[in-house]
C-alpha cells in the first residue's frame, strides 16, 4: 500500500537515536523535508543514513534544554515527532532531577517552539511505565489511577499532561504513544545490550537482575514506527492516545537463555533475586493494543521473534568487528 505523502517539513527530536533513526528513514520517503534535532548524547550521527531514494535528513546538533539554540528549526514545520529524552529508566534513581529536565522541561520547550511557529501536530513517545503496576492485564489506555514507579515514568506522565493541555489550549493535534519494550538496531540500553555487555565482560556467567520471571512484551522498532505512522495518518481526535506493544510476552529468563545460547551456551545463568530487577522496574507488562489494531495495524514479529531477530543482528555486529570497537 502506498503511504500518503506528508505536507511540508517535519521535525524529529531524538532522530539520531534507535527508534528515531528508523522513523526518520520512513519519513524521508513521505515528507518534503525531515529536520532532526539531537544532542547526540545516546544517538549517533551515523544512524542518520539516507533513504532508499537517496534523501537525507538535516541534523541540528542541539540540546532540547536550550531552546534558543534550535527553536527556529520549527519554522514552517507541519508536524513534530518528539522522541528525545534520557532513555535509561535506571539513571533517574541516582540523579532525581534528570528526567524532570530531559523529559518534562524539554517537552515544555518543544511545545513552546511548536506553539510559537504554529506547528499543528505533535507525536510523542511515551511509555508503558506510566501505568506503574497495573492490576489489569492486558492494560488498556483508559486504565487508572496511573502510578509510575520511576522518575522516568513520572516525567513521561507529566509530559503527556503538558501535551494534552497544549492540545486543548492551543489546538495542537496530539498523538501520545505508550510503547512496550522496543528493540532493534542501534539500541544503547535495555535488557539485550545489558546481557551482551555482561557476557563480553565475563563470558562464563550471566547475572539476571531479579528472579528472571519478569515478563514483558517486546516490539521491533520497524513495527513500532509503522504503528506510529499509521495512527497519525488515520486518527484525528484532538488528543490521540495509543498503546503500542505486542500481544504476547517473554520472560527475562527466556531472553537470558537465548542470549547465552547465541554465545555458544557456555555461560551459567545466575539471578540477583527479588520480583523486580531494580528499583523502578515493572516486572509484568502487557498492553492492550485493540485501539491501534482497530486502525489496521498488526506487529510483524511476536515478542520471541523480535528478541531472536535482534539477537541475530547483535551477534552479526559483534562478528563484523571482532575484538574491535563494537558496542556489545
Ligand atoms: N526503547 C524502548 O524500549 C522505549 C520504550 C518506551 C519509550 N521509549 C521512548 O522512545 C524514545 C526513543 O528512545 P530510543 O530507545 O530510541 O532511545 P535513544 O537513546 O536511542 O534515543 C534518544 C535520542 O534522543 C537524543 N537526546 C537525548 N536527550 C536529548 C536532549 N536533551 N536534547 C536533544 N537530544 C537528546 C539522544 O542523543 C538520542 O538520539 C524516548 O523518548 C524513549 O523514552 C523507548
């Protein structure tokens, strides 16, 4: 199916990151111009590869916390995809102001720039962690009360509130996506990079945080991006809220076993113990995805398939750079 063209320049914050760079490649096929704002803290310039038709995004290296350095990038824009933030949930525990600055205040600056330059639409990458420990699984978008367990989750929820207020106060059409675990190329954090890093440091043992029974759903980046694009094409409320996840789950133990097997099977698996892997962790996560499915979206990979595919890619990257500067 041919995707509809997007009018005018679109802006992607965090476009040099793992999800952002895949989104940028899709947008390049459809929009007249794609402008990326990224401070390259976890993203990389080289993630911004040209589209199949040879088009390239325009990168502005700037920090969202300093709006004067990038606000004019919004001039003439027709949509903002706001993905930039600190992506690592655990960091907020030792640095409690991090997510307030990188998640909440940065979102305020992005919204102000959008308001100033009359950008009519904004899409935002929120997270399943806003649900906290939900008593309903799969968890629907209408679930409440929302009690995030981490400062990252609190910042996402606060950002959602700001987006809703700007939508209703200033007429900016808003899309909020609550992602499950999104995995794919160029990831810098999360369970797979963590396990690969541990096995690189010590190939004889893999420590899994928690009791290994944590079960979550995993989505490939391509599926996540396809879901966001479809929703922004087909949903037209003032505030459009969607879960984006998979219909199934996979446990930390199963992921650990797959990673160990991919490394030759020699490492023994140990557990640090406890139901949660770390403070702020949500041990069981499964999102209800009926709302996005009703628009016609289906993930191509199940959770175990997404994990298998991503492990294969990461092993390929290791073998491509033996002993050298690989990330895993
Ligand atoms: N990957 C997941 O499982 C997952 C799950 C839920 C939500 N999300 C959200 O999706 C978004 C993208 O995550 P990702 O996994 O691609 O992470 P990522 O780290 O690969 O991407 C984040 C990008 O934002 C940039 N950035 C960070 N702080 C910035 C700042 N102050 N100014 C400018 N640029 C900044 C980074 O350099 C990076 O390119 C984030 O908002 C994240 O919270 C991700």
